[in-house]
C-alpha cells in the first residue's frame, strides 16, 4: 500500500519537508507525492534521490504532477 502526500497548493519547501518526513518514518511501500508546481516537482525528486529513492513522474495535466517514489 502506498502513502499519499497531497502537497498541491503548497510552495517549497513544504512539499520537500513533507516527503522527507515520510521517508524518515521508514515507509515500506511506494510514496506518492502530488504537487502542482514545476519547482516542487524538481525539488521533491532531487531530495528523494538524495535519500536513495527512485522517482517516476506522471503529468496529470491541470492536476499537476504525480510523483511515485520507490526505495532503491
């Protein structure tokens, strides 16, 4: 089961901090992060990769982006 973080409408650094907090909790399954800004997408992906997580990004159009993070 994946953990979902809805960070749409939030500006950086909130989406990154929310994501890193979830990683720190020791999430076992994938983490899905919903963001609606390019900067948030880039920063969340970069931060997760720095913690040894892989990211796949799905463009959800007007909804923003769906980032799925999995542990390497």
